[in-house]
C-alpha cells in the first residue's frame, strides 16, 4: 500500500515477498516514496533490488523483535538499505512517523519506554509502569 501525504509518501509493504516486490517493480517511478516499512522484519530474502531502486526511500522502518530467533534484521538487508535512515524497533523501540502541514517529517522513537527483560519483580514492576504510562 502507498499513502501519499502533502509532500511525502509512505510504502507499507506488509509481508510482501521478494517475488511480490519484483512484480511491483514495473510501476517504476510510481513507487518513489519517502518512507518504507521494510517487509519481513528485515529478513535477508525480502529485498528485491529493482523494487528498492524505484522506491528509493529516505527513511526505512524495520519492525523486529529484540533478540528474535531469526536474527532479523539481517546484515545484508541493513546494507541494502544503508542509503536510508534506518529505524529499528528492536533497537529504537516504537517508531512513529508524522508529516507536518509544511511537509516536514517528525520521527519519534520510544526506546526509553521499551519493555526490558526483567530479572526480578522490581524490574517487572518498572515494565508495567512503562506499559501503562505509554498507552
């Protein structure tokens, strides 16, 4: 899905596979977007070079769990998106992208509010406070 803002656009790839990206590459310049939500949690097999060439995002957001068993995002994927500012939920916490009336982007992260691995009841209590204070 592509969402057009005032001056920015956003491609939300969902769980598009590399094959799906290759199928979309024929849209060429219609794919150009400011922000992309990277598919498959940044897995290695989710980047079609032609698709990414046409999207040419300034910002890439990767949603991946911290210490996930799949090793996402994959180092090759991070290299592929190296021309973009990369935001990762496993490192940055929640990520929000907002377009202001003048077209400028406001990107926020909530790393300090991320849930941490609790080693005792006190740390778990802090996680609960973070959760309820955030939402």
